[in-house]
C-alpha cells in the first residue's frame, strides 16, 4: 500500500500572522525579524583575512595643526601690565606698580593691529547721532559733508603737527604737575605730611590744611602797613601810632567783630562797646558817659567795663526766621 504523499511544510503566510492575537502576535513578529537578520548575514560575505603574516594597515592621514589665532605672538603677562602702567603714569603723572593690579604670572597672546579711532558723526539738521549706517535714525537724512564729524579730520600736515604738539604739551604738563600720591602704609602715631614737587625744581609744596586769608592792617594816620615784624608789636614804624579800632582792616569783618578787633585800642571814630557794671547790659556803641542803661537806668560811668573784642556769630535775620516758622507750621498742617 502506498501512503499518500505529504505536502512540504511551508512557512506561515501573512494570513496566519493576522490570525494571531495578543502575545502570540508579538512573538511571531520577533521571530520574523530574527529570521530576516540571519538570511542577510549569510548572504553578505565579508573580506577574509590572510592565513599567515602580519596584517598591513593603511598609513594614517597627517593632520596639519593650525594656530588658534593667526599672527599672534606669545609674550609674558608682566610685559603687558608694565606697558599699561607706563602709559598711565606718563599721561596722568602717577606711579603704578603692575604687581598691585592683577596676577602677572603666565603668558598671553598678542595680535598686533593698527591703532584705530572711533569716529562719531552728527546730523546737521536734527543734531542726532548716526548709527552704523549712513542714514539719520531721526529725520532719515543721508549723511553728507555738512554733518559734524568728531574728532574733526585734520586737513593738512600743519594741523596734524599741531595735534601732536598739543598732545606732547599735555603729557609734559601732567608730568610736571603730578598729583599728590597718598601712602597707605603709614603709622597712625606719625603725622602725615602731603607734599608735591615745586615748579622748575624748586622747593616742595607742603599741604598745611585749611587755607587761611592774609589779614593786613594799615595805620589810619599815615596809611603805612603795620606788619608783624615791626620793632614794637602793633605799632606803626613810620609814625609810632599804636594800632587802634580806627585802623582799617583788609578784608573787613565788622559783622564778625561787632565789639572791635582783638588787641586794638579804642579809637576816635569807634570808641568800643561798654557794658553796665550793675546789670551787665551792653550800651550802644560810641556812647558818652552819663547815658542811661535801658535795663536798670544806670548812667554810664568810669567803672563800666569795655566789652572785650572777640568774634561773635551774627544773629539770624528775624524775617528769615519768621518765614521758616511759617513753612514748618504749614508742613505740620499738611501732615495732620
């Protein structure tokens, strides 16, 4: 008996994949992917390595190392700071140590470039500054020769030479009249003396604190200057007159010295101010003996002392004080 021929097993078609559901469908797709990957590996035949001997490798490509910054030179960092300190010292007359600025260790890269100047232009119609373009941002006027240029362009070699001379004169002036350089490394117990070099190499100038005005007194009889180096103190060398309240003072300060200047004798015009020896109330200036006191009706006599000439702060103006009082009162009413 012959058995029926069995049909060869065929791979499940796409219809079977559609019938599968759930986990079985996922496993089916995974098997299909692995099966396709195996066929691609079998079909692709890679290069076979030689059986013996060393494997020759292709020569490595030579790479050209280019510098990060073209036309740059490496110089010490201390050189940069020294150049900056020298320029500032020449321009402003200062003494700067580069080590006190920043760290001076290591090297830096320097690219030499030509010196350029920033130029600003101003519209001659609306006086607005131009931007990067040639058109005014305010009035849309196109830049022309009438528009102001800063700094102005030198027209000829004479102006360029004048600019160089002006720059050199400024540097020379800053160097000669150098500013006062204070020292912070000092002892608090010692007195600080600020000095600056004198002109044309002369004596050093010393700062003595608050400026004072020179006061001059002249004799009212012969108009001779009474100096501090006279033969006798406060006595005129020409006529022997002793300085009194009538001798003019330059500058005048009657408001600060209403009772007369210190160390002055009573004069003919200004005899001084006297006070009552009973109530200490002051009499008006230049009054004669026998004048009654406004406070106690005592008549001025020889026992009434003269008020010592001294500096007195002027009394405030009553009108100004009244205006100030009204203003403060108005502010209190606003706050309330």
